């Protein structure tokens, strides 16, 4: 059920990072912000996905990842 790259190198740029779910052309922020902490967001993807799947089985079929927003976006 992996649909992200466990070997991805964290982005070091400043910003607010979020764990996201993607489906049918839509993106939903599911956890965050991880302020200036892409590594933390990457580490949280599996736990957030698992929690979402426990609540709504459709989440298991979505793509999961992270996004970065400007520091001014919360």
C-alpha cells in the first residue's frame, strides 16, 4: 500500500509543510503545518494515512504525500 517514496530527501526550504491526500484532481491537507520541517511531514504520512483509512475506507485508495506552502500561509 505504499504510494510514496520512502527514500525521498526532505526539502530544506522554509515554509509550512502539510501531509496531503490526493484524489480525482483534488488535494486535501490532512495534517500540519510542519513549520520548516519537511522531514517531519514525510515521517507523518503513513500514520496520517492509516488514521484516515480507519475513519473512511476511501482514504486507502487516495494518493498521499506532502506539499509546501509559503511561511505566511497557515
